[in-house]
C-alpha cells in the first residue's frame, strides 16, 4: 500500500488526476478502475474519481501491476476524414472495436491505425496507443486519434474540460410531442445485468443528453443528439429511459422484430460530427461523417410505408 499526502499544489484536484500524477506510467482509465474497485482510499474511506481533494488529505493506494500488452499493426482498410501532423480523424464502421479487450485481441481500430501510421501517441497503455476517446462497437462515425504525446495531452484536456463538440444522429422508436429536450439522469452499472448501464436508479454519475427532432416517420424518429458528459452507453441509456430506445439496440429495450421492418444488424447510432482545437495551432477543426448507408436505406423504407 502506497501513501501520499495532499499538499497545496494538489488541493482542489480531482482524485483520479492526483493518483495519475503519482503513477505516470499508468492511464487515467486504469486509475479510475482502481478507484471504483476500492483500491484508493482518501482519509481511510473509498472515494469517487471526481472527488476534489483538500490540502492535508491522506491518499492510500494499492496499485495493480500493469499487464505487458502491446497492440500489433494489421492491414485493415480505414476511411480518413481528416489528417495533420498531430491528429487523424477516422470514419469508424459499425462493428469495429476501438481497442483490444473483453476477448477481442485483433481487428481493432488501433491495429489498423498502427499499420497505417506506424507510430501514435504513447498517452495510453500498450493496448491503446493514440486513443483519446471511444465509440461503442456498433456505433459508427467520427473518432479521432493522437499521433504524438503532446497532441494526446492537449486532446485529453479538451475532453476533460468538455470543450470537444460531439454530435450524434440516432434513429429511435416512437414519436415525440416536443421538438427538442434534455435528459438529466445519473448513470450507473445495472446491478441486475453487469453488461448494461442504467439511468433508473438515483445513484450514479451525473449525465446530460440533449436531443432535437430532425425527421419524423410513423413510429420512428431521427434525432440529433449532443452530450454534455461522456458516460458509458450514455445516449443509448438515456433515450431508452425516456421510452425511445435506439433502433436495433436490444440491450436497451428495442424490439427484436421492429414493427413493419426487418431487424437491423446493429443499432442505429452514428457519431456525425466532432469539433476540437488543433493541438498545435489552436485552430478550430470540425469534421463530419454522413449517415451510413444502412441507416439511410432504413429511413427510405420508413418513408415509403
């Protein structure tokens, strides 16, 4: 067990960032896993990653050895939407996993990036070079990666401070009385099913999702969705909790056989636009990905019904 005392410089800092500074060879995501597992204690008590420390606090840490894993290059086609010396933005297809994990060891976006660019930032562990944020496996659309460590740090800070614009398109079940709205519900792991998250409990991490109706069909709606936080499965969980699951998202309540339509092969959530500051110049960069063919084809069929 390692012990640290919070000095004036560490006061008001988030717990996860403070611990990360003590273990620079680890990653923020891994540190947060340790905190959630109760391996980090503040003044003798388990705490949350978002806890703001005070001068004089005592932080006890029981680190977990980092596995020596390394992603390997694989020749996998990529669609580039934007590229400069610091950043690349990829149009990720539905079905592609971002990085190894949960039984997936190859065929990932990281494997493809390493083959295309040879080197990426080392800001993540050996499994996730260059990865600053993620998309769920069956979510398609824009995802950015860092090509060097300075760019990774800049982008990570932009995400932390919520300065990155993220706009999604979602085809959902049901029709809306209002044209736009906001969902504010905390999200936590579903105690009845660890593969799911839930917004039906009072506890959890604060989450904010805003939506706007773009197109209406009989029994279905295309939404523009913006998120003010980046919780696991956030859009899918929030829309399901509002009674409008994403089409094809059976994990969160979409029907196995949608009315009048053949079941889609994946859920219809698409990362449409991302906006960020170029790490070196500070220039505002906005990159968009058009809706995928499967979603467009589905909407064409809905229009004809």
